[in-house]
C-alpha cells in the first residue's frame, strides 16, 4: 500500500481540517433519529386505527341497510308472485 504521492495533499488536508475546526461543531438537528421513528410510529398507529374504524363503520352500514331493506319488505321472500304454497289440488281427492 503506497502513501499519497502529492506533497501538497497533506497541506490542503491540514488546511481543510483547521477550517472545519474554526467553524465550530456541526449544528444539532432539531429531530433526532429516535424522535423521527416515534413520529412515524405514531402516524402509522393513527392510520391503522382510522382504517379499521372506517372499515367497521362500512360493515355496520351495510348490515343496517340490509336490516332496513328486510324490515321494509323489499328483500323479503314472500313478496307476492312465486310463493311455494298453492291452493289448487293438494292430493285429497273428491271422488
């Protein structure tokens, strides 16, 4: 493994390091990694709860509409025309 052949490299490197040190420490981020992860988790929790509550509300709405239609007679099976009981001949003969 060979070293750096350019003698001016170390001078430039040293100057760059000193300039960085003079600027002071890097500014702290307002949000740390952990805070961002907790924020994501909170958002995910709200989205999950919202989805399931909307889904359950949709199911409850469909059940309510079906119950309402059954009670109003729209979906009832004995709504006229094709009933299974007939009043014609039933097997008891009149001989």
